[in-house]
């Protein structure tokens, strides 16, 4: 086979997850909702996990007519035993759920720090732990951890979020090394600021922390380090997740797919 013949052509394989079960956390909105819909469109049976029951019902309604299905599962990820149990039998695991608080370290509530790390680091560990026996048994699995540019870089006033995302990067790499002999890949997707309720809710906190009006937060804080001066759409992140689940990415593992508009090019 020549180098040119190995390149994807007009008949390159598309994502077909028919017969596969996917679990997406934080699925009621934002990136999680986009991922759930994208994987269902590829034929997956999607377990949509969130504590927002109304949001999950709306997601299920939006999924009508897709090749796959969306099954809402109301679950608080601080219930770690329940999270691990929910991941049993999963072929594709998307760890997406997150929360944010913007405060200086000396003012950061310890209980919030604990909750952030529980939801964004310990719960992914338990979900991976619950999913791996099935993945290993069939010799195939895809773990996609929705990290962030903050898994690679730090920003002031985000101690818990940055710590959790940096930890998720390490967890993902460890899962990749252990999973490789079993046909299981593990990767991170690292977007900069995405147009989601999580980002919208932190604008007030960012304004207070930086001492600037709210209308200046997007341009002067959120997009300051990005060469591309716009927010990312959730659907763009979902396409990156879908790529990592597809046949084109079977040799991609233990890495971070960065969608940061040039932030880390500095």
C-alpha cells in the first residue's frame, strides 16, 4: 500500500455506532446534549446522565427520529457507587459533567472544591472503572473525557476546575495505557470557552473577580488568549468526540485533542 492510497478518500468510513451503548454525563445541556444527540445520530443507544430531569426529557424529545435512542437517567454524580453501576455494559463513555466557581483561593469554599473534584475527577474514575470490564471483555471500547484548555493551562480564580481537569488528563492517559492491550482507547477533548450555560453563568463571577463590567468579560477575559475571537459551539466539540469514537481514530489514544482557537500556541 502506498502512502497516498492509505489516505482517507471520498468513501472514508463514517461513524456507525449501531448496536453500541454510549453513556454521556452532563447530558441535559451544552456539550453533553450535543454529544448525546451526535452519538444517537450515529446509531448508539445513549444513556443520558444528568441530575436535571426536565433537561433530560427535553433531550429525549429532540432525539426523536434519530438512528439511535436516548434513554434519560437522572443521577447525581456525587453518588459514586450509583455512577459506577450506571456505566456497566457501556461501549462508549463520555465523561462531560462539570461545574464551575470563580473565586480567589483564599476565598474558595472548601466544600465546593471537594464537590468539583468529586464530580469532575472521582466520578469519571468510577465511571471508567464500571465500564472497563465490559469493554475489556469484548476487546473494544472508547473513553472520551471532555477536558478543557484548563487541563493544559491554568487561569486565576479557578483552583478547583483547573485541578480537576489536570487530574482528568492524567486519569485519561493511565486508562489509555492500561486499555491498549484490550482494544480500548482513552482520550481527552480540550475546548476553550464553549457557548454553554456553564460559561454564561460564570460571567458575573468573572466580572467581580477581575473588577470589570460584565460586558467586557467575554472579550477581555474569556477570549483574551484565543487567536480566534469567538466562543466554540457545543456541536463542534461533539464532532471531535465523534471522531475519537470512529474507525479513523483507532490509533489515537492517550492524547488530548485541543480545540482552543490558538490559546496554547502562545
